[in-house]
């Protein structure tokens, strides 16, 4: 059995300890998964998210960006806005800096988060 000091000295002298990871998007809820986080192709600074429902059931999730967002919209794979009559998410709301959404079983949705200028 190793004692508490058994690993002492295994990190080289002067080495910088690892930095904790910080998530750009906090996700709460069951079934909703983030598949992609990337900058928009048009170089606007907007962030594009691809999210999906992975449990095969209607699911709700809350996405909380850790950066300022002024608007959220659903877009197609080319990052173009969807017409109002072709919304894919069962429910999509942007309030208090967070995105609440409801997805159908195995549904995939692409969101564009417009960043604060």
C-alpha cells in the first residue's frame, strides 16, 4: 500500500501544475448532448453548436454559455437561418443568458449563438 507521500517528487521540480478545464457551454438535462462547438464559418465571431437527443426519448436540456450571447437561432448545416415555419426543435427559448430546448427522439439541431459585440 502506498502512503500519502509515495508520489511526492514524481513531478519534475519547477513543473507547472495542470490548469483546470473550463467549459464554454454548461449543459444540464438528460438526453441532450453537445456534438460540436465551433466558430461560425462567416468569421462573425458567433458560435455554432450542434446538439442531439441520444436516448431515444423526448428530452429537455439547458445550455448556458460562459460568454455573452445576445441571440440564439436555429440554422441549417450551412449556418443559414431556418425560416420560421421550419423550426426543428420542439421548443427553443433564450432567456436569462441560457438556451432551453426540447428535442424529439434522436433529433439533431444546429444553433447559432450570436455573441455580444
